[in-house]
């Protein structure tokens, strides 16, 4: 069981959290203007890297706040944890698909 | 005969000869001493034959003295304390213990299934796959029951578990697994700096390998050092020593799961039986030791053939002679120590048969100097005996892998050693990489992936000095790294240096019948009856990956998970393929290291503690009035209220008709309820719901649908504007938490700029629904101050006022299609309101109705239940609810509704369905086929041939109000197929049914809006 550091509460067991998938996927401002492909890319397509991955996590059985993390998908190591709205550490991860 | 113990040595052993314990094995009475295991007590009574092998039912004896034992599985205890498959080598003896062999019929001495052994050539690798071919039903009806009767291990207990189980959680600086010399030393070195240390060991006392050794420490016996070190450790305030506790799982972030056995050693009862430890450690020290490997010679499985280290343990720790005359066979030094132990105990050693040409070292020299015959460059190539080994065939190993001329040695037991394999299970579970060590011919821990150290035999340190030094060094280093003061160094105890000779690999011995011959019984995995020939055959057949070899031959499966077999199997694969072992690789080690009881995993969370049960404030009333309940998520909901002798259908019809003809009352308290506030709440609702909210006035309610971004409906409900910036949302009963999560997610992650907040109020409001033509009359009686006429209190309006004297919110809303009001009162007033409703409603012949009637009523009215009639692939348009989809604004999922796939004309649509025979209620889930495919469908009803499906039935009931059955179905292109006949196919029946509008009752809404 992973030990995850909630940026609001501190280190807690994994069972208190839920992973919300890839982070930094911003909802398009005007969906109506998007092609089917561009919309499908937003709704369905997610990256699946081996290595560092920006993810959303929710401290669901705790403070119920969402936050972002960089997790190594090979070792499960949390390389960075940061709040929603903050940019991911540039040295850990390449360009993301949005800023949120 | 009780009290015999003919093979008990006259002196020595860590047993209490003053405490005689009696026990029965296979119905015979025996005696042992306190401190015995069941295995040592059986051996003390001369019992080697303890079971029969899985496939061939060959006689099998005790091989090991610990968790690696492959054969001595027991059926232990009776009734509520029956346990299948514990190991005789791990069962501590207690008075009146009752054990039996597993997989024997009728008895271990006379097993009728042993006719299988002579024809065992037929049972080659992959035997099941190759033999039991045929129609799939034959597996269930013939093959599997027969195989299960012939094979298999112990019997699952039939009685409820008589014991209680517990979970505990712990945090520490250093967790040390294994209390042998290395682990004990590491724990002591760390604990004396003040670090919080937990030391765990699976046995009843610390010491590990020292308990079977005669080596001295600090010039005295090892026992004394163990006692002193344990006492010193106990004296450290922050140290904990937990014995009889097996660390079985090593997970991420140094999270270790362990099983503590608290009452098994005295037969159970009096206290918690097993305790599941969940430990989070800053650093883990693995001192897990090593397991000895058997040698793979023909007939190596006869009772009496044991691992050499186990023989030492039985002789030294338990003062048991495994027999009168031994042959020791080895390819390494350690078995020479066994020869010395036997010689010390006065047991005759016929010979030490050592595969090495020139065994040298402290132990080998000592053996030679005692005049014990050493046959260097020889090995055992065959054995004799049936239920007990009676002799071995010994031959010289020739350079070309063949054997020289054999000669016989008489013996009544054999001590064998094929080398030692470090117990890398936990290390490997922790995602550490294994490295093959040529020196010891086994895998050792390589690079760690967690904060961890390995010490002692697990890293290939087989000498006592190395173990003590390694433990002391690691304990101090870890404490220092964790910030503890290690300036006061712990002196490493002194030992007598030993010169060790190297092990020489001997993965399989030659046989008199040639290499890997099927007639030779060279067992690699005793528990699964896998032989060298099986592995060779698997490789011939192309199963070259070690993972495939494992699955095809079953090597490494079973309750022992191949603890004695895996490395030998790898060595054999490498030998046959001519590849180096590291290239062959290892199979994956997975938790648990040893079997864990289900009771321990469940812990105290059984019965009523399994999951919280949620009840409404009216629950006791429902129960007192005969309601039957159904589970909806964690909720217990009143299902229906049968009166004396009423059938399900009769009660249901009565409840439905009460609503249609008079008035019914329904407990809707389980509805999910969320209060939404903040100046941007309207904007937020506009984005979340498919329909618009800007025009909703205070005091009015609106129905809304929610979609995911893929355009699929996932919840619905009504939301009422109770003030300018306050909304009261209801969700489906099972989905309240999911919807709250959904709202919070969008608010926090996507639209943090919107000022909106959410509060779950599900259990703040009890909800009583009254529905039926007399609902208004009833409300007028209950709320005399409230204007309830049609104009003053219209459909979808909310009023606040006193109902039966309780402050309430009343929303005129209908899920039944009748004139209906939902009355919300504070949770604790729910029962009072309910009772007043029942009392005031008596004059209108009120009847309570349950969830089943609620379902029928809503179906008559054409209302879908999200999650019942939808499955996550249904859009609002598919439900025929385009009226609830705004064209003016964006909302979650809107763009998806115009994707090519969601705009397809042949999507499944929700339609009504009526059977031609009004009495038939088609089961929900029944598939529908068209006229065109009817012939195929009739055939399909008898077999399993695929037929194109037009859709399926999602809801189906008998409607008392209409006098016939009604159903909803999701049908391809259904909106354009009204009037068409489809055929429901189920249970071999074909039922013609017509597609109709899903609104069966009061399509004009005259009753609802009355």
C-alpha cells in the first residue's frame, strides 16, 4: 500500500485516496467548435507513459481535496505533489496538455 | 502405543520432558513433549509416512522441519476449529491434538488410489490438458468432480469458524524479519540506539538456525547468547519482539503484512486466534534465512528421505532420531554437519555420499577424522523401500553425466542436501531485483527498490560469524541513517572460524534408466508430483519460458509454492536447455509467503461489521408492520408489506392499486440529498445538468439529467430552488456519494473560479411521499395552514410549513404518475410524520407501499430508472428525453451527443414492450430477436449458437392497474419500430412481444396534474 502525502493533511495510507487519472487535461472552452476527433481526444485519449506521469489524486476519505502528483509508473514513487492550478515541476515531466 | 517415543534421544533438545502431551494422528494415540512440533512428535514415535502424493498417491513422509515442508499437510482439528493443510512441521504440539492425513482413501497405510503409481507414465506434464478433451459440459459433470476426488488436499471446514480474529496496525523505524543470529543481532544493534524496532519471527522462540546448531558464541553455547541477546532487546524501551508471526507480504512504501498466531499452539480459544499486522516501517531488515534444496535422484520421495538440515533440527532441537541408520547425500558442506550431529547422538551413519570429488573444510574434515565413510564424487542414483526407505543405490559420478557401477547401502533414513536457497520471497515481493550467485548456486537479493537491507543467509552468508557481523553492521548503519546516535558501538560476538567448501551444482542425478526417463521417479516438486522427466518433456514440447514450465508442470504451485522445488526446477531447465541459470530467470514471488487464513484477512469485519447498514428513521415501523427489505447500496429499504398470508404478487398488486385508487405512503428517505449554495450555483447547475436552470424561480423544482463527458446519462433527480442562491438537489438512492464527488471534482479541478459549495444532507432530511387521488385531501388534513388547492400549490412547486406539527418542506412531485407530494422533515421527525400520515390517512384507506410497488408505478408511467434501465451507454436522446436537453447552453457531455456514434439511427432506444400473452412477465435481461432470426433463435434456445440480437428487456412487471404485463426494453432503432413484434428468448422459451410507447398509463398527465 502506497504512502501518499496529501498537500493539505500530510502522509496517509493509499486507502484514503482515489486516483483520478491523468492531470492537466483542460476542458475545451468551446466544445461546439471542435471536430469529432479533437473532442474524442479530450474525452477518451490519455497518455500511458512508462516513468513519470502527472496524475490527479483525491483525498477522498480525508479532506476531500483534489491535488496533482508526479508518479513513476514503474516504481510507484511519488516524485512531486502539488496543488491544483500549480504547474508541474518542469524537470520531472515534459509538456502537459493544459495548465490546470 | 502412548508413551512409546521409541525414537526419542535420551538427552538434549529444547523440549520439556516433564510435560507429556498426548495426541492422535489418523486415529492412533501417541505422546510427545511440550516443545515438540507435530512432526517431531510423530518422528519420535517412528512415524514417517504422513500422506500420499497429489497425483500418484505415492507414500510420502516428513521432509523438512519448517515452512518449506512439501508433504506433511494435515487435516487439523474438528468442527469449528477444523483447518485444512497446516504443516505438521509448523504445528506446535498441544494436549489432545487431533490430526489426519489429507488426500488418502481410505487410509494413508492402505491407499486404494495408489494403483495410479505404477501407471504414472501416463500422467505426464500437461496430462489434464491432453487427456480431458471433449465437450465443455463434460468438464463440469464428469472430469472435474473425478479429478477433485482423486487429487486435492485437505477438506474445507463445514462448520462456522469458532474463533475470532483481529487486525492491528503498527509503525516503526526498523522492522526486522527473522530472529535468527543475523536478525537478532540487527534488531539489537538498532534498538539500543533508541530506534523503534519490531522483530518478527514465524517460530515460537528466537534463534533460527542456531536452534539446530552446536556452534558456540562468545565461548559459550548458542542458547545462552540467544537468551542474553533477547533479554537485551526486551530491555530496550522502544523494541517489540513478536513471535509466531510470519511476515507474508511486502508491499509499496515499506508496508508489510504479517500473520500472528496467538492460540494455535494450545489448540485455540481463550483469545484472538490470528492477528493480521499491517506495519509501516521506515526501514526493513530482511533476515529471512535460507531453505535447503532436495537432491533430484530416482526415488527421492520415499518416506525417511529428508533434508539434511531438517535432520539436524530434529536431532538437536527436538532430540529425535529420524531412524537408526542414515545415509547422508550432498553436494555441499552443510550436510557434513548433519553427519556430525547424528554421530554425536549415537546414530549410525552408513556413509556421507558427496558429489564433490574433494570435499574439504572444517565440517568435512571433522567427518573424515571421526572415521565416517565418505564417498567423494559419488551420489545416490536410486532407492528402495515402499512406505519407508530401506536402502540406497550409490554410484560414482562420471565426467559425462552418467553413473558408474552402483552398489547398495542399507539405511532407514536419508539426509540429503542439494544446497541452500536464500528466502528471497519478501525481497522479491518488494520489487527488488534478484542476482544469481554462482558461489552458492542460488539467487540472492540484488538492487533494492525500497528502504531495506538484507542480512544473513538470505544474502548467502552461511557462516555464523558472517551472520552476526552482517546483522550488527546493518542494525547500526540503519539506525545511523535514521538519525539515531550509534557512537556506543555494539561488540560483535566471537565465534570459532570455519573453513567452508563450495557447493557444486548437481541439478539431477543420473539414473539407471538414463536421463530424464519417465520411469525414473526424480521428484522436483513433491507437492505437485512433478518429476525431472515432466520438466524435460515440457521443454521438448516447447514450453521454454520458466513461467510456462511452471504452469505446464505445476512446479511451484500448491500450498508450499515450491519452496524446496523452484531453484531445482530452474537448474534443470538450464541444464536441459544448456543455458546459464540467470538467462532462464525466475518465476514471480507473490504474497502470501505462507498461507494466510481467511479469518485473519477478514479480521473483526464479519457479520454485522462487514459493511455499515443504513436505516431510515421509519425502519422499525416498517419492520413491525411486516415489511420485507431489500438492499440498495448500504440502505435497507422496505420492499413490500405483505399482509397475513399474502403472496409477493398479491401484496404488490394491492399496494399499486392503493396508490392508483386511494392514497399510498412511501419512505423515500434514502434519496440522496445535496444542498448547493453560492452566487454561481445557477451557472454550476447549468454546466452539470443537461437542461437549463436560469429560469427556475425560488420555490419551484425541476427534473434534471446528468451526463458524463461522453454524453452518457449517469444520474437524474430533481433540484429545487429554495432561495436565490440555495438549491436542494436529490439524487438516486445508490448514487448520492458518487454525485457529490462529481460536483466537487468539477468545482475543484475545472471551475475553481465558480463560487459554489456543496453539503451532503441525505441524513438530515427524512422523506415521506404520499401519492394517489386522495393525496391532496390527506395533506390538507395534515397541514391545515397550507393552501393545497391546485392553483395555490401546483405541480413542481415547493412549499414550507408545518405538517403534522413538524416544520417541513413539501415538494409536489411525482414518480408514480399520481397526484403526489414529497414531505421533507428533519431526520429525527421522520417516524412522527410517518405515524401521523398513517393515522390521518386511515379514512382514505391509506396503504404503505415499498420499493417494488414504486418500481411498477413508475414503469406504468414510463419513467426510466437510471442505473436500472441504463448501463452507461445510453444518452438522454436514447431515453426519449430530448426535452430535457438544452440547445442553448453548453453542459458536460453535450458535444458528445453529436458525435457520429451517438447520432447513429440504430442506437438502442428505450421503448415499451408488451407480451402477446398478457400473463407472461419476461425476466429482465432477456434478449430480443427479430422475426427474421426467429428460426435461428428457436435453435439457439436449445443450444449455444449466436443469433443477432435486437436489444434486451431492462424492466419488467405485472401491472395490476392495466391487467397485463409491461416492460421496458432497449431496442436498436426502437423509436421507429413501434408496433413491430420482437421475440424475447430465455430459458428455452420464445415469447412474442410488441414494441409500444413506454408510457402505459395516463399519457396526458391528468392524474399527476390533478
